C-alpha cells in the first residue's frame, strides 16, 4: 500500500547515502552526470546568456576524471614501487649472466619501465592542468617518449664488442690513462725483477719510491695545466657577465657587478693562499693564513664601500624626485585654494 511505498522510498534513500559514504567516486560521478544533463537541458538558455555550454561540459568531465585519478594515487604509487623492485631484480639477474643478449634485454626492460613512468607523469600533468593546456602537455611528453625510444634503439645497435673497442681507443688517446698504464707496467717489471732476484729489497723499494715521485711530479704539472685552463675559462665567463650587466645599465645590474667582482677576487685570493701554503712549515703556515685573512677582509670591505657608493648614487636622484613631486603637490593645492578664493566656491 502507500505506507509500504513510503517505507521503501526511505530505505532507498538510506541505502544511497550509505553507498555515497563508502564509495565517494560513485557519488561524484553521479553528481557530475546530473550536472551535465542540466547543462544540456539548459543549453539554449545558457547560450543565449553568453555561456559556452560545450566548454563547461568539457571542464566538468575533466574535473571528474581528475578527481577519480586523485583517488587512485596511493594504489598507483604502490604499483610503481612494486614494478621498480621487480625490474631491479630482473636487471641483477641479467647482469650476472654477462652475455650480449642479457645486456640488450636490460636495455629493453629499462626503456619499457621509463616509458611507463613517463605515461604516469603525463597523466598526472594532464589531470592537474586546465583543459586548454592538455594538448601542449601531450606534445611535450610525446617528445620525451621519442627521445627514450631513440636512446633505446641506439643502445640495442651498440654491441659489447664496440664498447670494449671504444674503451681501448679512449685509453690510447687519453694521455693520463696512457701514463698510468705505463707506470703500472713499470711497477710490475720492478716487482718481477725483485722476485727473480735481480734486485735487492732495498733497491726495489728505492726504485718504486722514485717511480712514485715521477708520477706525483707529472700529476702536479697536469693539474697545474688544468687549473690554468679552468681559471682562464672562469675569467672569460666573469668578464662576459660583467660586460652584459654593464650594457643593462640598471641599478640591479650594478649591484650584481659589485657582488660578482668581490666573489671573483675572493676566489683568486683563496687559490693564491693555497699555492703559498705548499711546502711551508707550521710557523710559516700561520703567518701566511694571517696575511691572507687580512687581504680577504680588505676585499670584502672594498665591496661594502662600493655598495654604499651605489646606494648613495641611487638615493640622490630618488631624493630629488621626491622633492620635485612634493613641490608639484604643493603647487596643486595652492592653485586649488586660489581658484576657490577667486570663484567663491
């Protein structure tokens, strides 16, 4: 009867509320579907009032998808962690095989996982974006995907034999590697000579020590040459940056020039200090450090003085501008009062 129908209706409402509590996605999906129906039913009226109904529906659908995507974040994170763990185990197993086929399988598996990771990041970016940004995001991720595939294909073509040949070629062309290879061969020759009784233990130790001294002296010259190149490059970089800032001719650019100049002088001073400390005894080291601490303070003080001069130069035109503005305001009030007096208003 009617009473039973009413009871059933109440029960249906209670069940629906329970479903909404237990499944928030179902509720949002249903509400979004209802809202879309209302938008389509009111299409003519909304269009007449200047609304783009299709754009509204598209935005509503995108928001619903983004909400559903957010609900699955924890599950996706757990799944990705499991995939990474499984991949790491597979890679270790293949590395233990040490074959060319195993190396290529590692390349394929690693690329596939990177593509999965890219797709997950693409989906996250799309869901967090506005509908109008989606095409741009998809295009950017398409480029990243193409780069991963190109790298994978190049590594698959590259063989282990080519890898060994490349290492040998680099060793031959790299003077540092060549030098250390020669030294290692010489050390092995001295050891074999000692073991064969051609050298006494004292002779062996003396010759190994001399060989070590030669290597150390050679390394020092190499480091000095490398340091000189690095310093020249830093100087050129500094000079180019200063010239660029000078062309800007702004107060911020002048502030940056002062800061860069001070920092560069401090770097050069520290290099000089390190060179001076080489070969010094404890008493000389304390004296060198004290002298360079004084020079460091002088450089920093100079930077502070230049910064104060810059601020003073900045303050003067500002003060003049404020003074001019104040005089203009005062004249404006005077003119206003003159007009009031003249017109009686």
